[in-house]
C-alpha cells in the first residue's frame, strides 16, 4: 500500500466513524472507536515510512497534503460528534438518575402519596 493509499484509507475509516456518530448510540460509539483505531494504525505505518527518509515527489507531496487536510477536517468533525454524544449521554444519565433519586413533592419514590404534614400557620402560599 502506497503512502497516498494509506492516508486515504485512514480518512475513509474516520469518515465511516463520522457517519456512525451522526446517530449517537453506544453501538455507533464502539464501532467508531474501532474505525479510529484502524486509522491510527495506518497513520503509524505512514509515519514509519516517511521518517525512514522516503521523500515523495512534489505531486505526491501535494496529494498527501490534500489528504491530510481532509483527514484533519474529518477528525475535527468526529471530535465534535464524540463530544456531543458524550454530552447527550451525560445529560440523559442526569435525567434518568434524577427521576429515580428525587420523588415529586408529596409522593414517595414508589409513586405513592406521602404522609401529609399539617402546617399550623394562618397563611399558606402555593406556587
């Protein structure tokens, strides 16, 4: 696999991860993590080839630069989607836990009416 093919394949992995993260499910997050891991492996291979002193010609360098630019954009989008997914599930968790931990006023956690405590005051304000 050439350098260009490696970077293109890495970008395709990241693009697949981005597509999966549009629908934020745990399954899509796990699948996206696998795609990102594949992209990382390809980039490590590319780095090894380029640090060994293989100098691509100017046309190949230009193509590599374009592919790296596209990869950066795709990674930025994946980062934003992962962040949004994390915030979504964090908020979901807070909502779910508050429904369990806090019962509405005058009701127990099991949904039964609580014991009414008499108020011995002349004025009661509701609202």
